[in-house]
């Protein structure tokens, strides 16, 4: 059964480096999810949340154009090319990419914590992560086979993630 490795980054550049390294280690966009608060900085809609993914920007980089987190690394940019803006009650607008984005879309009323339960993360821990995203942290969630769990956790830690934990995962894809 897959496990779920989670961590919080405080900067986009840390998350970019971790995602690129995870891809280098054999993890795919189907294994990695990222959730961050959408501050609306530099966005074409002024932060209203009414853009499509093709108009979405992170900082001043247009994710829809295939540029974004990953600093030009194709696989990392590809992960976030499909990022979507969601409105999460109690948090506001967030950007979500990867398999977790679909879970959050279907579980908006439960917030990030509710979506993480589907990944085998206890609700109390999910609420901690939700709070950190609300405060500006970047949540990274990696699905890993048991033999790759320590590799995923090491990559997150080495790139500056805090609160790195491993949870019993559920088959979500």
C-alpha cells in the first residue's frame, strides 16, 4: 500500500527545487501534489479567482503557458501547468496541483484537512497543514511506495521542508 509523505515549504524556490529533485528520483506528476494560498499577486484578475488555468500566474510567471514552479524544469512545470484556483472556506483562494487538486475540488466544504483525510492523513494533522497553508506555507504531498518513502522524505527535508511526516496512504489513483 502506498504511503503519503507531507511537508511544508516557506518559499516557492524551495518547493520548486524539491519537485524537480523528486522528478529526478523517479516520482511523477501523479505522485506529487502541491497546495498554496493564492494571494492574487501579479494575477490578471486582481485576485478575484475568476480565471481559467490558462490565465493563472504564480508570482509573475504564467503557469498556463508551461512556465512556473520548477524553474524551467519540464516535469515540474508540467505538474503545475494543471494548477487550479479553488476557494476554500476559512482560507480563501488556494492554488492546487496534482492529484490532491481533484480531491479538494470535490471536498471544498471539508477544506484542505478534509481532502487530506482521503490521503490517509489524520484530520488533526490535516488541520495543522491547513493552518500552515493559510499562513502562507506551501504544502507538498508525495505518494510513495514503501521502498521510496525515505527517499521522498529526504528530498523534502534537504530542500527546506518543515513538518515532514509519513502517513499510511490510501489508494487514490
